[in-house]
């Protein structure tokens, strides 16, 4: 096995990386010295899980950051490989139902269902695996795939088109070679609030590749193309640009909590946080009496806590939500999931929550309560998904431990 000298962490801006993500992964300052000055985007690292390495399964990571994040390149987990490079993953049951919505669109290997094969060449879609009515449906489909499969790509190769959708009447298609890291990067940019798309040059210089936001940069590993080629880069505002997104779902849940407080369920508490991967925003809601000794709400028995994660897309505890869904409807769904509905007065908490919701509405962001930070006056505060925003912790010391 070939080896080369380590950088020995002499220059962390060039040689350091996170494997698995900065929140729950391995922080390494010991990358090969030959990487000095290199852009690592798209680089793949394979870590043997046992010795000898020649007989081991490997954890596969891919660098998804376009640039260094706080001095580190970020390598995210893509899946498992066997000793000979074969992909390893979990099989999912096939119930024999036709895909009627994104939740049913996965086959037994975790790929999107298909009625047939196609050429997969940009500009020549034949029979895609899934046809999406709008971008909201397309994004929900990718969220579901990312959450429920371990595959490294949405399909086996670039020879197949797996999903098609229209952007302002322009037919677009997603290639089967799109990687897990590419899907994750695409969705991350959407979750940050981008609603516009750009048509940029591909690696071959053809202007037909789709990116998020006003940019000329491609999304590494995300191979979405327009059917036709363009003479110059284009900006696209999709027909459903103001479409209901998973961020809208999260805000609707927060609005529903305020509705419940107004109905008299003031002892209900909301615990917004981010998943261990650092990707999914999620929330738990329950009565303060359910949390004996400030217990972690995700450890409480089912039926006592309402839970939602963005990975669930547009479904809230069995309720399919959209632009016409009201906060009252979501509030009813939350109540139906709780054994203790939190009836009772707590004006201090509901006043604090009203302030938090005001920030969410005005700044178009979401709160994060599991990582309190120190405010300027030395008190603990909750941050938001928009950098620089914070609010003092809830009254009575009710925080996530």
C-alpha cells in the first residue's frame, strides 16, 4: 500500500477535514502533505473498518464543500463498500404498490420506481423513473430518498434519467449518477432559503446544468440538466417558486404552537433542534409535566410527545400539509398525538414563545434550542438558523439538556 508523508497539522487551513460532518464526525488534521493548496471538492475517502484493510468493508466519504468551512474541508458519509468496491446497503420491503406520491416512489433497492429504461442523455428523456408535477414534489421525493436509503447514487449510472420536472416550462431531468452528497448539498441550499435556480455550464462547457440560487457554480455530484442547451447562463424562477417548502412546514408547526397557547394549552413546550448529522431541523412538542427532571424529549415514550423532522417532508403526524393548510389544522393534529395536552396557564413561557415566533416571522429563520450560546450579557441564549440571531433561553430554566 502506497504511503506519503503527513502534513502533521502544520497548516490547518490546508490539511484539515471533517469526516461525517462537523457536528458528529471525525475531525482530522492529518491529511497528506501533497494536498497542500488543492481544492478537495468531490474527493472520495474510504476508511477500512477492520484490519487487514484488504479484507475489510469500507466507510465511504465524499468532500461536499466548495471551499473550506472554518478552515476545514467537509467530507460527508456516502455509504458502505465491500473489499472489492461493491456497494453495501439496506434492502427496503416492496409492497407492490404503484407510486402515487413521493413517499411510495422507492423500489426494493431504494431507487425511484420505474416503468422502463431510458437513454438518460441530456435532452433525450425517454421513460424516467419518476415524473414530478412541480418542484415541491421533486424536492419531497429527494428528501424521502435521502432519509430512507443508504445508496450512494439515486440510480446505478448516468445511462438512466430518474426524475423529470419543469422549471418555468423548461423540461429538466435528474441523472441517475447524482450522488448522495450532491442531493444533500442541493437540499441544504434550498433549506437555506434559495428559491431561484440557474442554468450553468457543465464540466464540458455545455450550458444546460441546473444549480441553486444566482450563481455560475455547479453543485458537485448533483447532475440535473435542462432538456435543451442555452447560449448563455440563465436565471430561472420556477412556476412554483413561492411553493410550499419544508421550511414552510416548520414555520407552520411553530405557528400551531402559538395557536395552542391561545387556546389555553400554555403548558406545552416546543423543543426545536438539529439532528446529529447537522442537516435536518426537527422539533418535539409536549407538556412540561411530561418532562420530569428536564428529560430529553426524544427519549419520552411514544404518545406523550409530538415529533416532526424535515426528513418527513410535507406530512405532519399523518396530516398531509400544503399552502392551504392552516395553523389550526396543524394544532389539532398535534393535540391528537399527545396524551397530555398541556392545559393550564403559563404566561411567562407563552410570552417568551411569542417573541421567538416574532423573530421567525420577521427574519425568515428557525430556532435551534439544543446548543445554547452565551449572549452579550453572559446569559444563555438560543440561536437561530440565520447567523447572529439569538433569544434568551425560555423562562424557568426550561432548556434542552
